[in-house]
């Protein structure tokens, strides 16, 4: 099939059309009094889906009928999806900024400005705006402040109060598990100890007739990814446990045969012993074992290192104050490693996290650090109906993601105020024609989030903006009350790193899009979708 | 008194009479009449087979009532009638060894107390000591030796085997400070009204921080050569229990000078209202020392 090529001016006009089509439903979700979008049906449930998040809306718009316009939509979809994945927030802000910059940029390019030169100056402007925003970042700490921030994100006072309290305790790193509750309950449970999601090898180790998790006091831990097929493999371990003076034994191993399980269970009355699975799954097994070793002060016995269990000594065993395990999880309380070694280990993980290039690598590190911090929280979220419960749970998860980012990176004044504050600085640019055009485009774009929020809330946006100019810096428009308030003090904030990323991505993506001068379609879409 | 180790003591005036309680390796003792006679406190042991050592003690006033808390056998004893009756509340399992016990400045309104343990981190009570729960999120070193509240009720410091941790939410969670690990363990802390924090170590002398533990400066480098078991701030003056001597300084900028020399290591002290200090020694003795201006 010959490629189908679309040239100027049709190319950019169709891109613009696609951008408008995808941004239109996203735009209405910006602000505290935003609208919702309903999706016809989902693959999973075959029910209509109510959406209030720009990232999810963009993902649901799979393909526009007009192939040329669809390419414009793809540009926005890619940007918004990436933002949603990494930050979970500020997707609508990025979308409206992108649209304004593209529209204004297209206008000046049509008037004769060179697109590549414009792009360079837009990128320079993006860097300047990012620096200005960085200077405005304020830290957010304390239960009350975090609750206010949470409420500005989720608009659910009860949930916000709970999440504020939780993040005041667990901070950036701690593990938070959000589940559904029965009824309208909102309940949180703090658990002391390091938690892994892998548990007992066999239900015979459960206590109380099979119902309750096994709980051992002052256990020794044997840490290995080896397979234990015969009881004789544990001979030196048992001597080592006795030499160590431990009161019980936990065997962490990848596989334990039924014969060995029977031996362990059969001796439980004389000396409690249980076997749990090596945590972490296929990909993270080694790091999970390393964390366990660092926490308990034990030595690892690894297949890859050619280790075997024939010469286990007392010093090789880890120790803990308490160990609890069910079929699904294990909890280590009071690992007995040398405190200085343990602190160094956690410091190394923090360094590794700071240097990790990929967000998923940072997330894994954060999870490991949170686990080693020694506690976790389970939050159960309920509502009046199943649909409401699901929505409330999703809202809690998104708010939790944002709050974690708030604790990590701080906050900016919300309601579009932070970007408005950048306008004055941009005015001071002395420029060529292209530079002046870029500055004007950015100054125009910096007003868009505030105008959109006012529009979505039913106010006359130009009047709101005009009145706001007479207030001191830091004041913004509270759409709920219709008043002009100091935004930070009122708790109307945006998550700093998500907001900065959204602004950066919007400007750089739009600047890039303005340099597109041809569209190439390589295949007929019907042939792509039809396997025949 | 018998030759046993003295872990802590507390004293207060009730109806113009001095009452004192000491935590010792052989139990809890109480005295009145200016410490003329000590008697062993009686209470029902919470469990058989656990040592009867009382490892920490404190007292705090709530209106006209005086609450006394003592740590023993994996839990906390509390009394509200000057030691006549005691009630026991368990901490975590397995029973931890308590190293320090501290009521919050907001104890009267909020009933908040903290307990540090030798291997099990920190426990917290929000109901005047009736029940306790672990509160060690972020506490990477669970070997806690001393606790100290700053002037604000939400900021509390923990001295541990490897350094100093700080909590900004009254002990619900903890963060590391930048105390140099090589100078640890930290045996004593004092948070001053000026916002400064002093940390006394086992072998590395005295350190001070004026930014909630972000930076530390060593104080009087040649003066402190032995363990600084306790730091006190009494009537605008600083005191340090340094080996067998009591040292004092006007403030953190002044020189530290020895005030009193004794024959035994001074392990603990409690300030009295009338310009006197109650000192406890390693061999179980206690003595009242007048403080000079």
C-alpha cells in the first residue's frame, strides 16, 4: 500500500482539529466544580463509565474517525497518558496549555514566523517558567495541612481527613493499601513491621486450628532461594538456631517439599518452625531477600552463588522480635540487624532511588524503602453503592498518589495562580520577532488554566481574571465560594512536581507539534485492524 | 539500700512533703520525709517469670493529681494516688525492656506518653497510659536510649544507638537527623526553650543543634571524656551528669565547669522545686544536692 502523505496547510489544520476534539472533553474536568464525561461502555463491565480525570478520558478515546485529526489527538493522548502514569494529576492543565500554545503558535506561523525558531524560544520560555515555579514551591507537612491539600484534590472531607492523617505518619515512602469496605465505613489500620505479599508454604502452619496467621516470637530466620527437598538439608540450621538461642525458626525458601513441611509441622510443639515463600515474585526475589537480610542481619543462601545449606552457622541466621505470616503475607517486626548497617543500607536505597532514571525503578525503590521503614497502613473505603464505592476507592488511590508527591515535592498555589505569577517575569524578555512571539504565546497560555477553571465553575472567566489582577500576588479565585483568597493559606494547591511536569510537557510537546509539516499514513487502518 | 543498679528517679512535693520514687534493678522504691526511709512498692506482678527490675520512671501532674508511671516486666505501671495502688498495662509482645518514659507537654489535655525500649522501638499511649501501641514508623534504629520533647508539643527527639531521630507529630512517625553516627550512642538529650537541642553521648562528648538536628556542633571538645548520662535544664542553667561529676554551664555558648565530684557514676537525676537536685548513683544510692546559683 502506498503511503498517504498530507502536506501543509492541510496537515496542521487537521492536527489542530484533532487536538481540539480530544481536549474538549478533557477541558471540562479542570477545577473543583468540574463536569464529568460518560463513556459509552467498558470492555470489562459493559456499563456506562463516568470519568472525571483527563488521563482516563484520553485513554478511552482510542481513535478519531478522521485519520489526520487522529494524529493531532495522538499527540495530546501521548502527553496526557504519560503524565497520568507518572503523576496521576494535572492532565487537564497540560491539555489546555497544549491547545492554547498550539493554536497561538499556528496563528503566528501562518503569519510568517519560522516554526523551528519559535520552538527554540518556546523551549527557553519553558525552562524559565519551570525555574520560576520552582522558586514558588512551598513544603506541605503536618496532618492539618495535608488534609487541606487532600480535600482540594478529592473534595471529600472525610476521606481527606483520613488521608492527611495517614500521610502525616507514612510520609513519602510508607506503604498504603486501599481496599473496599462493606457499608459506608472509612477505616484505617496501622500495622507495625515490614510487610511482604507472600506467605506460608502450607496452611498446616496456620495457628488456631487453621484460621489464624502463624505468629512466632524471637524467631531465627534462614534466608534462601534454594529448594528444600529433604529434612537433612536443615540439620546444620537447627544446630545454628540452638546456638543462637532463638525461640523459633522461620525458613524463607523458594520451595519446600511436603516431606519437609510434615517434619516442620510435626515438631511444632517442641520447637515452632514454619516455612514461607521467598517474597518478591520472579522479578524482585533477589532484592526482597536482600532487604530481608538487611533488616534481620542474616546471610543469604543463593542458587546463583552456588550456596548450599550444609554449613549454616549461628551468625548466618537473621533474627527478629516477632514474625507473623498467613497464606498471603508475612510481617517482620523488630529485625535485629546492626542499626548502623541497616541505616547505611536504607541510605544506599535512597541514593539509588534519587539516581534512577526510570519512574518504575524509582517506584520499586520507594516501595522497598517504605517496607523497611517499619510500618504500613490499610485503608478501607466504603460508600452507599458498589459504583460509588469503586469511584471512591479510585478517588482515594489518585489522591493518595498526589499526596505522596506533595510530601515529596511540596505544593504550588492552585487555581492557575502559580502560572499567572510567571507572566510578569516573562514580560521582561527583550526579543527578536520570534522571541517576542514565543513570549506572547506563553503569556497567553499561562492564563488558560485559570480561565478554564472559572468557566467550568459557571463564572465569567474574563471578569474573574480582571478582578484578580487587583489582588496581591498569591491570591486566587476560590471557585467553591466565589471569593478571592490567598491560595496557599486556603489550602487550594497543586502538587508541585506534577504541575511543573505538566507545564513543561505541555510547552515542549506543543512546540514540537508546531514544527510538523507533513502527515504520513503508512497503512490503511482497516487493514491494520482486520487480521485477514 | 542494697547494692543494685538505679535506672531512674522522680520526685515532687505533696502537702509540703517531698516524695520520691526510684526505679531499680530489684524493684520500685518510694520514700517521703526528705528521703529518710525507702520502702518497696507493692503491686501484683503482671506475669510470672519476668525480672522485677523497674527500668524507667516519671511523674506528671494533672491538676491536683499526680500520676506516676514506672516501666517493668514488659509494661507500664501507673498510679494516681502517690503509689498506693498500681495498675499495669502491657506494651508489645514479646515484652520489651523499657529504657525511657516521657509524658508529653500536652499530657493533661491529651493523655499522651511515649516509651522508648532497648530493642523494640517506641510505644505511644493516648489515654493516660491505659493502653499502648507501637509507634515507630521511620525509626530505623529501634534501640532507643532517651526521649525528649521540644517546647512545642508535637516535636520530640529520640536518642538511639546510632544517633538522633525527630518526630514532628508527637511520636507518630520519625525521621533521621544528621547526627554523626560515629559519635553515637546518644545517652541523653535536652531541648532548650531557645530551640537548641543538646545531645550527650557515651564516648564522644556533647553536641548541640539549633536547626532540629540538621547540623550539629561539638561542644567543649576537651571537657567531656566520659559518658554523659543525663542533661537537665533547671532554672535557666544547664546541668550534665558526666561520669562521677555534675557539670554545669550558663548556656550553650558558655564553658562547662565541674560543680560536684562524687565517688560513683551518677546515672540519673531529677530536679526539685527548691533549688535542689536529687541524684541517683550506679550503686543504687541517691542523694539530694543543693544547687548553687
